[in-house]
């Protein structure tokens, strides 16, 4: 499947490229050659710009965290509230002029640990649930399902995802549409999503239920791996469309009507 191929490629050093990476179509007789590691990689800046464009609106404030600490169990976790002072387009403008130095825009991160970004826009004054300005997405991930099967599930079940990011660990992070009008509806829809996915034998991480949740920030390294952007705008375009699809028994709406 597409997800398996992407996983295999990323395990061997591939970093998915955006459409803007290419400036010409290939002819049938053209040859694609690999001449070293760099030739197969898209810049982290391009990945992050593509993610920001897919997930946020131009004037929305984006929160990200680059600092971290080690807890008593020896696990690294995000530290502090991070930064929320700039909008999506302000960040994109600075990233385009940073000469491929993400740290010059976001601040330096521990390359053994990685960095994080909140899945929903905030008001710029805090990072709690009541600071979220649009209850648009939920974070869907699973540490109990192999990564290639996670990707296969996301694509096969047409989950409405604005983006899919490699955690550079045991999971992918799917930024899934919830499209709720307020926190109450958000909580109701996320509970429904988790139940549906559980009924499909997808062991979703139950701790990822709040709208101010942090996810892995694409385009940066985490140890010897990369928090890469796998895809954007996957599956259905909205929660309601996907909910209808599920309630109708996941029948393929792309097939023509049956004629006798």
C-alpha cells in the first residue's frame, strides 16, 4: 500500500518532498538517479512550510515548543509554554528567508529530543484549552500498532487528516479533522472518534483528547531520525463527511450506482 511504501522509504533515508520541490515535469525518457543522501531529501524548512500551510490559516497564531526536560523516568518531554507570538504567515515569511536554519526562526532545540507544535491555533496569550481559537483537529496516534500498519489504516479508512507526521519514534501523528464549534462539541466528537477507531481494532492513544495537544513538529531531527512530513490533505476533507462515510458502513462512494 501507499503507507507501507512511504514507511519503507523513510526508514532508508527518504524525506517526502512537496510539489514545490520540482520545477519541471519529467519526460517518459528521463532517468531518475540517486547520487547521494542529499538528493533524496527535502529541506526541513520546506516540510515545515508545507505543514503550516495545510494545518493553519494565514492570521492564526501558532504555538511551538523547542525546549525539553528529562523526567524522573528518563523520558524527554516538552518544557514550558513555548512561543505563540507569531502567525502562520509571519512564520512562513521568516522561514523562507532563514537560509535553511529553522533554529534561527524557532530557536534551537535538542537534536536528540526533537521539537513540538500544537495542533490547533491559539490566541497568543496562553496554551490551555481555553486559549484555542478553533477546535479544528485532534491528534491520532498509536504506539501499539506498527508504523506501516498505522499508515495503511489511515489511508484505507480515509481518515480526514490535514497532515501526517513521522514522530521519529514508534508512531505517526495524524492531524485529524474534528471541526467542532466549541469545546463541548470537540470533546463529544473526539470521544466518538476514539470509540470508532477502537471498534476497528486501532489502538489509539487515549491521552490525546484535548485541543491544545502538542504534536511532533515536522522538519527537525530527533536523534538519528527525522520528524518528517509524510503527507497533507489525506482522506475526506471534513469530519462530517468522514462520519457519514463511517455510519454508511464505509461504502465506497466513488463507485457508480449499481444498474441491473
